[in-house]
């Protein structure tokens, strides 16, 4: 006797009978949109609307408590001729580029270490994650103390140890200020790379490593030919997220240097805030904030295509 | 330490003074208020004075704190009534007296107000009103002015000169910025 496998097929509804609400809801097309609904609404309200409103604002000469006057691309034209805008652009790209490289290499190293089995591994993982978990406002206050011109603990230690005669100006010297912000951002962001890449590493079957070892591959070769290709998609995605977040980094920079000294550490987000909120020039502030968009769009599209190709 | 100043934000001069790094700074009464509370030895040797006078006179910056009612307020009459009540001497006096001279009143009617009595070292703040000017004086208050202040055009000009950039260059770049800000309005 042949046995047919069980199927999910339901008996067809009786002819002439109307479909029930339940029947409608259980259709995949309807149910999936129902489940996505709250998320989509949230994105529309808190992401899409402000984004399009920001574009609209950037095309207006709009000050606080005044109606806007449509000026087209005049705000962008003004910015293109502003030397400070180009300095802010340079600052932002330098900040993002260096922190990304540092976080990527550091995070990968962190993930490789955390992937090993050793005593106290779980404790080590917890500690390594702390910079990312601690609220930014809190960690920024701690760094304000560490880098403070008067009370810096780093300077105090170095001076006491006789290494230097007088303290470094971590937030007053233009180069050191950018360097300090890069260090703080790297410190905070590395665990994000670490934990995400660790998740990717743990999907790699140990059989692959064993096979490579049997073939005589050194650990470097195993890393290059086994680890890297498998985690490449994860690497690209986490880099993409991190770059997007770092381009929009605000609170760290605003709290530590407020964009100073003399615009040396202003990035798009902090300068847009000063122009929009302090000067009340909402249109110009929106234009500055949107200046990040072309670079980000190119990056995201490029990475997405690269991923798809993979 | 000199270079540190270039990266100072609003609180750093207070900290530097109370940390005995500097002995003179431009500030409101907050340094003395905190010193009296937390650093009594420093408070004993702290006083206030007017800004030095230059060839064109004596000047102080005024940061005006005021209230306004927007045109689109749903109930302007109630807002005005509230502000009248708030600015009535009964309320205003109490607020001024509680402020340790952090805020100086605009009106001459308050020249001999009891708020100036508890601490004679606050009297220079009352005197400074005579020579206090808005940012950009003698130019008019305007959107362009507030943009140039928010962008720290003059502050950065001095900062760049202090860190060693050529005086001619920093003046030129600040002038170019101001021209751009004012022309655009």
C-alpha cells in the first residue's frame, strides 16, 4: 500500500462559502505585512519622515520661529564656498577612516582571541564588551577626566614618573585632540566589531581548519584562506554599520572638544548642531547634516553590490 | 598649559582657577560661589574687578537672558499675563537674590537692590552693566551676528593666532567668513 507523505495542503473551501478573517490573515502576503507593520510604521515615523523633512529644510532659508523661504540649492552652494565646511569634511573623513581601520583590526584580533578556549574566557569576554555597553554619556565623562587639561590622570602619571616635564594638551592641541577622539571612539567601538566578528568566527566549522592543517597550512595561511573568506560578509556588514554610526558620531566629540580647538575636531554632526541649534539656522544645519549622504550612499551601495556578488 | 586653553570649553576656566593653575579669568560669579563652598582658602583670596580699559574704552560682553512670546502662541494673553507676573518685583527680587549675582538685572531700579548687599565682591558685576555690550556692538543684533557667534568666528581667529598661525592669515580668513555670513543675509 502506497503511503503519501503528509502535506500542509488544506481541503479547498466549499464552493460559495466566503473566506473568513482568519483565512485572510493566514495568507502569507497579508500575514507578513502585518508582522512587519509596527516596524515599518516606526521607521516611517522616526526615520523616513525626519529624513525627508531634513531634505526639505535644507532647500529652505529657514530660521527658528520664522517661516521658510525656498532657496533651492543655495545652502549647499554657500557651504561649497565655506572653508570651514571643507575642514569639517576633512575632519570627518579622517576621523571615520582611522577609527574604522583601528576598530576593524582591533576587533578582529579581539574576536580571534575570544574564539580560543582558555580559562576565564567568559569573564574576559564580559570585560572586553564593557566599553560598548557602558552608556556613552558616562564613558565620555570618564574620558573628560582622563584628558582634562588640569586634572588629566595620564599627565599626572607621566609627570610623576618623570617621563615628561609638563602635561600634554590632549584637547587643546589640534592633532592631539583629533587623536584623543580617535582613541576614545576606537575604545568604545572595538567591542562591537569584536562581538560581531566572534559570532561569525563561531560559524566556521573546525573541520575546515583541520583539513587545512592536514594540508600543511600555517596558522597565518589558515587565517588567510579559511577564516577571512568565511567571515568576509560579516566583516563587510559590521564595517558598514560602524562607518554609518561613526559618520554620525556626535556626543563624544561635542562633550570632549565641542569641535575645537578652532574647528580642528568639528565633524558634520557637531557643526550641523551648532549651526542649526545655536545659530538657529535650521536650513543650513540640515544642509550640513545631509552633506554626509553622498559619501554614505556610495559606500553602502558599493558594499551591498560587493556582498551580493559574493 | 598655554595650548590647553585653545581646547577649553565653558567649564575649564573655572576648573583651572580652582585647581590653582591660573589666577585670573573672565567669568561670572560662579567661581567665587563654588570656592566659598568647596575651596575656602581660595575664596579668601579671590575678588572681582572690571575688565581693563583700553584706548577705546572699557567693555564687557553682555549675554542677555530674556523671554519672548512667539506669534503663533495659542494663548498670547495668558502668556503675557504670566510674564507680567514673573517680572513683577515680588518674583524678580526673590529670583535675583537667590542667584548670587550670577544674573545682573537690566533695570536701574535694581541698582540699590538688596541682592548686592550680602557680598561686596559682587559689586563689579553691577558696574560692568554700564560698559556691557552685545556681541558685535556697535553693529546691530541680527541673524548674521548670531551665526557668527555660533560659529566662533572671532574666538577661533584669536585661537589660531595664539597657536602660532600668521596674524595676517587668521584675520583674512575670519574676515572672509564674516563677509560670507553677512552677505548671505
